[in-house]
């Protein structure tokens, strides 16, 4: 699996580190590799839900992640390529 970025390197590191944690937890829990699609979805979910808080009116942070990622890898389904990021118009 590999990842390339466009945008803020610090934000990319945060998202990639979260992907690593989720992948390791999946490996330890189920004793199998996580699919590339599931990893990309977990990273996207974190980026989308960032700043929503715990339901109260106050949000923990004021800005979204400023990075787009291309996530590529080979898993049981073959070669995979996914894009995450902001699509602002």
C-alpha cells in the first residue's frame, strides 16, 4: 500500500497515522489484512467527520483537513486506487 498527497503535509501525516492505527487494530482483532477500500473509507470518514464534535454546539476545531490523498495498493481484490480530499466548487 502507498499514499501520495497534495496539500498540507501535517494533515496528511495525521490521516495516514490514523489509517495505520485502524489497520493494525483490524489485524490484531480479526487476524487478517484489511482491504484497501476499507482503509480508504476509514481515512475518508475521519476527514469528513472532523470538527463535528460530540453533538454539542462547540466544535473542537474550526478548519477541515487541507489535503487530498491518492491511496493505492494490492489486496485480495487486485490493484486498487482511491482518492480522498475536498471537492469544493
